[in-house]
């Protein structure tokens, strides 16, 4: 199968597959955009997100919607062996 990006994205838009934000927030998720993350750390409290502006927040869990090298950079020295193995070269 070979489809153009335009066809795929048009299909997704027409079938409301790109509009998941409201559904996720209704289910209790918290979506943050346009905020630069410096580091993501895991503690006994949960997932701690450190922002470039010095602010930090703790969450039950985090999803990093970035490319693998960027995810590894955000995890920093605290990246586990498995995270390094999966996200690394």
C-alpha cells in the first residue's frame, strides 16, 4: 500500500481521529504544549517534569511524544539500561 501524507491526514481529519485532546482530558489526562522541558525524572512520587523556566510538576506518569534521541536527552543520566538500549543507537 502506498498513500500520500495528504490522503492519510485528510482521512484522519474527516473521521475525527486527530481530535483526541478533549477525550483525553475528559478521562483525566493533562496535556501541556508550547512549554520547553529540560529534564524528566522518575521518583517515588511519580514522574517529575522540570521545565526550562525553573518550574517543575509531578505526574503519575508521562508520555514523551518526541523522537528517541530527544527522549533519551530528556531522561538524562537517570535513563535506565532498558531506556538507553531501546532509545539509543
